[in-house]
């Protein structure tokens, strides 16, 4: 009995020293990242996504695995006809991002993206988001800023428990969700990937001129994953 109590106390001390564990959810008050989150991000080694985590951005219910707001059937039709009528809509020989001339309201003014995060996220999850934000800060002119009362459009980074990682493409208006599955989507690379969609980018492998440069070998595609590529 004494041994059990001692081990329980030791676990409690270790958790207090290291911050919240992955399953220990916070209960309020922190809608935005803090300086402490960025300090923890800088101290935390960047995690390489596992195969299971990569699977989280390959949801067969979503267009190309992780894009919200687009029907798979509609986009399959568009892919086949992109150089016809839809090519005129995009006004580009290819499309891998939203065109400002066609979608002026879908891009974020001045590269500023207001954000809110789910308040119950753990320290580790917040640090992973901070790592992704810092990646954009250090390599681009994009800035993620805490939402203020003057921001009508913003992204809301929230968790889910069984739906993978997903985002809308471009500024969709109002509260725009970037959804991250607990235990699968919280790596710098995956979060940066979903934020890229929110900025207005599709997948590079979806470019309509793709087949001019690469050959898709279907036999090399993992079983059940062809919807991501073709």
C-alpha cells in the first residue's frame, strides 16, 4: 500500500514539473499562445510525423484527405475539365493556390491571420502550434495574431478525437476551423500543412499541369490511398 502511494506521489510530482501530459486538458482562460508557449516550442525537439500521424491527413471523407468545404465528386469532375470551363475560372494554366483576381475575398489582407485556439489544449499541443507559427514568422511575411474585437474573420484551431487533420482553403469568413486530432496532428509539419490550406493553397500534387512533369505509378500508391493522388 505504501509503495502504491509513493509511486502515485512520484507521478504527480513529475507531471507538475513537466507541465500537462498529452491527456491532461487545460480548463480555461488561454485562447491565445503565450510567451511561455513559444519558449517551450523552442526547447522542444521537432517531431517527425509517424505513419499513423500521416494517415490523419488522409481522410477518405474529405477532398484529397484533409480539405474541408469541397465535395470529392465535384473536384474529380473539375480535375477532368480544368482546362476547359474551369480553366477559365481559375485563369491559370494550373492551380495550386487561390487566384487573387478571381477570389479577392478569399485571401487574408496584408498576410495577417487572426487566430483563436481551443482553451483546453495541453502544453505540448500549444507548443506544436507555436512551432508552426514560428516557421511562418521566420521564413515568410505571414503573421498569425491573436484575434481582437476588430477581426470578423479568423481561424479557430480546435481538437477532435477521431476525424484527422483538416482545414478549409483560403479565408472562408467568420469562425473558420482548423481541426487537429488529439495524438495525431500535433507536429509542426502537419500543423504548418493545414495552415497552408487556410492561407489559400491546395496540394502541390493537385496542380493541373502535374502530369506534364511527373508520372504517377499507381502500383506504388498505398492501398486505399489513391483518392489523395488521382
